[in-house]
């Protein structure tokens, strides 16, 4: 990618990452990279400049994760609650997203050859149409990549995610795709935006805030959570903080046995999504581009257009198989 793997580690970063790489590395790390506005104020920068610096730090963190062999990274890029900020700030954030997705798409061959699969989770009906189209193109180009998975949470909150999952399940019951007794924790998990991803092993929040801000609250019951006071600064302290969080999470994992198993997500396991939407919005346009594309993972569409969730469709298939088995037994007994 044109903004990945182009920044050279300084000698200190290289040394500390080389050392930590010899130990156990979490497979899925989530980030709440908070503090851009406070950093901007502290450095006498505009808020837009603060967010731009924050993006630079995000890229640096992704390069560290890539070097360490972390398989999956989920980034809380933009919360639904962020829409409550000033119009100027929201517009600047949308512009930053627009420009950086365009940068990704400048060299499509390089984007594909880097073997990184990009996904987006969130309620994309809230995002401008042109950005949705850029997102769709990036997802389609990288859909078969499986070296690393990068998930951007955009227009996301856990409450919105769970609400859409429940709506999917209700619709599935109404359509007789599932029975009420089928509803359990696994079904809800299968209907979440993140249904393709393993639960995070480690969640890191910067800036000193000790709250989750409605991020992945369903998925982090057994996740190690690390809060650091570090802002987005381009110095060696960031590398030390990152390494310390990895070391701490390793110790925590050793002291607490995981209740879930990590499952590798590859393009061969990706299932295409159906799109029954009749809307003429950007989401309908984006999702139509993805229909029938084997391996496409467009996380963030589940429930947003009223279509049935993947988990519901799986349960329908299970019922159909069971009915066929019962009918076959009856014919043999007759």
C-alpha cells in the first residue's frame, strides 16, 4: 500500500520490536487511538492538523504490527458519536478519510500485492456516498488477501451493531428463516458486523482515558485492555509504550486462559453477501458492487439495509438440511 511499509523504523524501534518479536505475539489487536484534539491543543495546532498527525501515528502503528506478525488489527477510526462534533471537524475528518482512501487506490497493483485485506465495520449509511464507493473499491481489490487483516470501524458503536443484529434476527424469525428457540449468543455473534473476525486478544487505548467509548463491548469479554497516557507523538516513547502493552498482555494471557480459540480468517472462508436492498442510496450502490464477489468481506452492511444477517442465513441452511434428513429417513422407513 502506498502509505504502508514505506516508513523506516529508527534504530530504537527496530531494536525493541526485534526483542519483543522473540516472545508470544497477540494475533488480533484493537486500538482506540484517542487524543488527537488534546494533542493539537497542546502543540498549538488546528484540530484538523491534530487529526492528520493522528493518522500518521496510526500508519506507524500498523507498520509495527505488520513487522511483528500480528495477523489482525481493528482501529476505532470514527464513532457515530463523533457526528455530534462541529460540522467543520466532521467535514475535515471525512476529507481525511476520502484523501487517504484515494491514496490507497493510486497504485492498485501494489495495494493487491501487499496481501493485506481491508475491511470496514459500521453503519455506512451515515457516510458520504463518494467515500462509500472508495471503500468498496479497496475492499474488492484486497478481498483475497490474507497475510494481514485491517478493520476500520467507521460510523460505529457497539449499541448500533447490536441493534442491527437484533433487527436481523427479528426479520429472520418473521421470514421463518429461524425459530425463536434458535436465538442464542452464537447467533447474535454471527449477526454482528465483526462476524468474520476473531475476538481481540489485546485492546489499547491512548491518551489516558479509561473507558471503552462503546467500542467492541460484545467482543472483549476476555480481552486484555491496556490504557496508556501516551498521545500521538513521533518519538521512541511510542514504541516503548507499544512494546510494554504487548509484554503486559502476554503476562495476562499466561495468567488467564482464553475461553475462545483464534481462528485464522482467509479468503477461502469468506462468503459473499446477498443484497435485497431496493434503495438508491450509496449503500445500495456499494453493496451491489460486492454481490457475487467470492471472498468479499464488507463488514458493516449487516442489517443496515434491512437484509437478513449471515448468521440467520446459516441457521436457515441448517434447518433445510435437517428437514431433508428427516424426509429421507421417512422415505426409507416407508
